[in-house]
């Protein structure tokens, strides 16, 4: 499993936008990835230094379409805090 397989996509919400100036970024990651793998993937892809990684599992929500119902997929969210002396991630800087 390489670094690009671990990070699926950035999570772009109001809460994640508010954390960009503090160098805190949020990603959707593989469910079987651990914190060390996520840290190494972010450092390799973006060329930054990671201070801390926190993860949480987001449970799927019940969705209905008429009388049919089902659940959206469960996914894993990783919040990555960079060190103070690290450069910012350029992708997110264009958004804020």
C-alpha cells in the first residue's frame, strides 16, 4: 500500500476550513490505515512535518428514497496537525 492509497480525499467543511490557519488539515483515509501510516503518507506526499494525527471512524447514516432505505458507507477521518516550523500545504492555502 503506497501513500496515495492511504489518503483518499481532503474533507472540506466549515470546521476544516476554520482549522487551516492553525495548520490543521482533515482527510478521508483508508479504514485499515493506522496513525503512523497516515503520518508517513502526508509527509511524503506534501513534504511537510507532522506533529500529531488523530483519527475517528464516521458511521454511515441512514438514507431513504421513498420506501427503500439503506446506509451510506462508514469511513475513517484523520485530522493532521503540522509542526510550527513546517510549511503549509499549498492545496489548502488556495482555499482559505
